[in-house]
C-alpha cells in the first residue's frame, strides 16, 4: 500500500511537472491546392518543433508516411487519395491529431 | 436675446476647451486579436478620439502598412499590406473624415504565430496648436497560440514594446511596456491612455453615440501616465475591451514643412473578462 502511495505521488509529481513547463504541442495543416498538404507545428512557449515525428495514417490507422518536422517546424507531403489522419508526435501526452477531412485550403 | 446669447457663447467656449483636452488616437482595429486559426481579417484605420466617438481627423494617407510575422523561433517575415487598403469615410456622431479599410486575405494570416501589424500614417496638421502630428501605430495578433515576436521591437522610429502578451490579457492584469525612440528607452515619456468606449461598427464604418462608460470627470476620459527612468510604463487594466496607449512626441523627427512635428508611438491591446 505504501509503495502504491509512493508510486502514485511520483506519478502525480511527474504529471504536474509536465504542466509546469506549460508547453502544449500545437499543429495546423493546410491543403495547398496543388495536391500537397503542409503542416506547421510548435509549442505554446514558442519553442521549435524541429525534428518532431510526424505520422500520416489512413482511416484504419495504418501508416502511410513516417516523417519529421523540418528546421522551420514545417512538413509537406502528397495529399493521400483517401481518408487520412496527421499525428504530430512529440512524446507521450504531447501529441496533436488532425483529421484529413478538416484540413482545407 | 442677449441674455441667452452670453450663456450659449460661454457654453461653446467651455465645450471647445474641453474637447481639445481629449486625446488624438490613431486606431488600427480588427474585432479579434486572439484567433484559433487563420482567416480573412477585416481591418480599419482611422484617426479619432475613441473614448468619446469624437472629432475625426484626416491622417494624411498611409505611408506604410505591413505585418511582421513569426511562429515560435522561426525567422520573422515582413509582408507589405498596403495593396489591401481602400479609402473609406469614417463617421462618428458629429464628425467624419477619410479613413481606410483593409480585407487581408487568409493566405497572409494562415500560419500559427504572432502578427505585429504596423501602420505609419502621413502627417496631420493640427491648426489649433500650429503643429503636425504623426502616430506610428502597432497592433499585435496571434493565431493558434504559438507565440513569436510580440515582445520584439520592430525597429520603428518610435514604438511601444509590450512585456505582457498584448492579445492575452485578463482584466486586472498590468499592461507593462517599454517606450522606445530610435531603439533607445525614453525616460519620462508622457503616455495617454484611452478606452474604446464606443465600439467601432465595421458594417457602417462608424462609432455609435452611446458610450459604454460613464466618465465622472475629464481626467478619466484620457488618462495620463509617464514612463519611468528606463522607459517602462505600467497600467492596471480595469475593464474588458480595447485600450490604446500613445507616447507623445517621442519620435526622432521633430519638424515637418517648417513646423513643429509630434511623432507619437501608439499601441492597442485587448483585455478579456475571466469567466
């Protein structure tokens, strides 16, 4: 029981420490109108998203493309033919998911 | 007739003196400056006394109108916006003057980040004081919550640089900023503060006659604060809405067409109620 409490306390500390950094991940994507999509990422504290993993998946969650944010925290790729999802993955609790249907010009 | 005429004359004199005490303010306005995502932006540029929807002045055209945008620590980009300006007439209850509208398309306001809008008008000749005025005006907007260059000087002849996100203020926050002239802090700068108590109507290009504030005394219409020895101003924000700050005569240019020139730095910020 005591061990459990310690684990819980530690877990709570980690969780709150994460909040204290106050950098939520943010991403927006646009349809460039030329068959390509551009996503821009970042954090609420202004820090760079360069190198953050990007997963582009189809409607079933199968990977279409694995890529990364470039040095300008941007990422462009060919627009998938059917339903897709874009995931900005900067670690556990720090992901943003956008449905392809919501990505417009 | 004479008996009635003298009080009337006296009243007119008092009104004239009182109205000249109100501050001139360049207004660079769009309804929202904290946007969730990029969109077309409807903007107005006018020269008035916003706390009382008062006298309108001809700003003498627009010399410069641009935005410096930055997402996070990426390189800041400057985009000229002059091509979007259209001349309009802005009408307040008792005055109207040439002003400008601009519908800035989403392609310019698409990315997340900060957008620092700068408007440098022409010269306005103030007959009563026999001098020219020019108010270089800033408005800072954010898209999507990623900050950028909101706290960076643009490098204007004179400007007010905020130390608190000017698009993310609660009522009761303190607006702190630094007054700069040629990039250097201005100690003891006189800064006028006005509340937008007559909200601009973008459909009619006018301000309504009704005020959202009851002013108990003239000193409350235009408040005056001074910058400290390091050029910093501090102002507790008492009410939700738009607040304008004008640092008077701080710019390096002091003369235009052989007359005295007052080059002012203006910034508009918006506070929200905590609900």
